[in-house]
């Protein structure tokens, strides 16, 4: 029979794994989204920015994956993503096909995806008690996503 403390510890563990897995999936989606955006632009500056963001999201995913493993859990396969992420990438294809300003459409979708990621990180940080190490990691990711949102807005202004 488990004690209350053991049950609480197990629930806390499951909650933390769920948080990290959710954010891992979000980062897989973002990385795939940026790679999809690369298919729709030939602008060298935008391509470099997008590649950098895909690399950053891969780095975020690697860090989250490491922490999930440290919890003796097995994260989702990198080839999987969320259904919402798949729909978002499909929408990027459709929008780019019909848009006369492909780069502008790509930036709009990138900012929408980044804002969704930012919201997800902020919710996880607000509603959960996290170890200082995990909290610092998630805050670092969140801050870099905020910076990316600002950069995309600047790029949008330059394209307008």
C-alpha cells in the first residue's frame, strides 16, 4: 500500500513528464514548421533566419528530451508531432500557394506558431511548481521565443 507522500510524488512525476512531453511535441512541431517554411521562400536573409529558428527548436527539443530521460521516461518519437502542428504546416502550404507575398505569409504563420508556443510555455510556468533547474530551462526557452516573436515582427515590418 502506498503512502500519501508516495502517491503525491508519483502524481508530481507524471505531471512533470506530461509538461515536458507537451513542450517537446510543441518544439518538434515548430522545428517541422520552420523546415516547411524553408520550402516556400528563396529570400536568403529569411532562409537564414528560418534555418536558425529550426536549429534553435531542435536544441530546445534535445534539452527537453534529455530531462525526460533523466526522469526515467521515454519521450515521443521525433517523427511525431501534434495533429494541430500538422494542420498548421498544411495551412502554410495552402496559404503560400495562394498568396502573392509568400514571404509575408510565411512570417505571419511563423509568428502565429511562435505565439502559440509562447502561450504554452507561459501556461506551464504559471500553473506548475517546477524544480529550479526545469523552471530555468523553460524560462530560457520562453525568453528566446519572445525574442523570436520580436524578430519576426521586425521582419514583417521590413516586408510591408
